[in-house]
C-alpha cells in the first residue's frame, strides 16, 4: 500500500523544538527494581534453606558433633563406648558340620517270588515294629505247605511201623527165634525212616517260612518313604529297587567332624564318665533344632583332612531332625570358670594381629595386642594381653589412634536413655555423655 500524502509531509518545527516529556522510561526503571528485589528475596530464601539443611543433617552437623562449635572432634576428646574386662565363666564349645544319620535304614525287599496283592502302608507313614507293609500272593506257598505236611505224615507213619517191627524183632531175637542179621536190618530201616521224617519236617518248616514271607512286616519302628513298586507287580528276591525304604527316626544320630587337635581333651572328658551335651542347629547355625549327647567317637583320623568323626544321639521326639539333613553340631567340651571375658565387638584386627583399645586413667587410649581364646556368642575370652578391670572400647574404635583422648561411657547408662537403647545422635558415637556435651556446646 502506498503511503498517504499526509504521512510523507514534514513535521512541524514547533513539535521538534518543544518535545513533551514521556513517562515510559520511568515505568521501566521501576519494573527493573521490582524484579531485582524479587530475585534477591528468592536468592536469600534459597541460601537460608540450604544453610538450615546443612546445619541440621548435613556435613556441618557431623562437623559440629565432632569438634565444631565447642563439641568433640579433632579439637577435643572423642566419645566412645567402653566395657570392662571381667572374670567370668565361658563355655568351651566345639562346632562341626554334620549329617543326620538314622541308627537303622533298611530297604524292604521280598524274600519270595510272587504277585504283590496288597500294599498296607501310606507314603511317609510312621510304622511300629511288626506292622504289615505288603502282602505277596500266599496261595502257592500254602499249597506247598500242605504237600510237605502230607509227606511228613507218610514218613512218620512208616517210621512208627518200623519202630513196632523193631520191638517185635528184639523180642524174637531174645528167644533165638530170628537171626541177629534180621534185627540189625530192622534197626537200620528205623533209622532210615527217622531221617526221612526229619527231611519232610524240614520241608514243612521251609514251606511255613515261605508262607510267612508272603506277609511283609516292618522290622523296626520308623518312617516309610515313597512307594517303590505298585500293587499287582510280580516281585522276586533279586529286585534291586525293593518295595520301600524304612528309616528309624526316634532316636536318631548326627555324625559330625572335628579337628584332631581336640582328641586329647575329648578323651579326657569321656574318661570322666559324665555325659557330653551336644546341640544340633540348622546349617546356618542360627536355629536350635534338638539337644542330645555324645555317643561315641571314631577310632581313626582322616589323613586327608586331619579330622575325626563323632556320633551324637538325639531323642528326636518332635522329629525336628530329618535323615541326611545337614546340621551344625555344637558340643560343650568344658567350662572355663576363670576366663577374662570381653565383648567380641571390642576386637580389632590389623597387620600385627588382633588388638583392643584400652582407656587408661588419663582418658587416653592405648592399643594392646591380645591373644584370643574361646568365643561364645557375643563374648570372647582373652588369654593374654589384657587384665581384669581394663576398659576396652566397644564402639567408636574406627576413629581412634594411639594416645588420643576420649570420653568413655558405658552403653545404656547415659542421662535420659533407657538401658540397652541405642543413642540416636551421631553416626558412630555411642555414649550419652558426648550427647550432653554436644548439646551444651551447641547451645552456647
């Protein structure tokens, strides 16, 4: 579109000589100041929130707890938890991985050949000694028994007849009515019939035994496993699988291994005659399954492993132990009644071996090398390097160095804390005394 003539006309000189003041630049300056004030307020808010967060839960709080603002740390003593070494009794317990082994395990097999006509057990059933397990068709063996009994009756009749003839021959021989040769022949005939009768009696006994074998019974009390053959099959004594496996459950044993170093102490304890208790735990060693006693030890040491085997017997009334189950056997060998005992949490390990931090009378820690003895749960016996009454550090030792000054506090005895309650302040500190000092330093 072409511009209008009026748009192209020059402006009047009076308009250029006397310009009117405009309010637009003033509004822009005011807008900038408002924006800058808002940004400054937002920035100050962000800084304040960040500072507050660092003071409550960030590294600054940890720094204050360790030494900033009048607390403990690099510029002051460290708070630690201590326990006193005590003279106490500790059980000498030997652990060994073992296997639950029944006293008897039998694969029930048929003693005669025939058709399996009846199965009298359920899989996994507990049976008593003499309970019927299965039945083989008894009819052929019943017929064989009757045949043997008939032959026996025939032989017994012949024997009786020959014995009567022998008595008559003896009378006639005394009257010189028959020759001595006839008497001797009759005596031989009686002996022959006696042998025949005994043979037939053995056949009868064998037939009765085979008939009894048709009724298969449990040889002892135990638990049957899965059925290995079904009813209706033809079974023979040569079958490799058998009918079922029967294991004795009550009582049951655990066979476990120990290092050969314990043989002298164990033999000495067995000669005393007192029963040696053994507890069975699960494979992880956390859950106790049963309690029993040591029954016997093996007569040889395995040269490849340097261990020997032991057998412990358990009543297993609740059937907590299962055949072929892996368990952890813990045997109480003896009780050390004069041991120096400390918590296991006090033990530190380094390149020079095991050691503990001991807090002296001047509240400074000293590292002492110790020789460990028996461990029982959360307690360990120290055989050398520590005396009864020494205060050992059980919590906070990871920040200690030789000669550092500490504030020692027994766990659970701080102000405002229930016994046994773990302090909620600080990531690793373990005493309420240090909590009190931290609060007082922070409030000042």
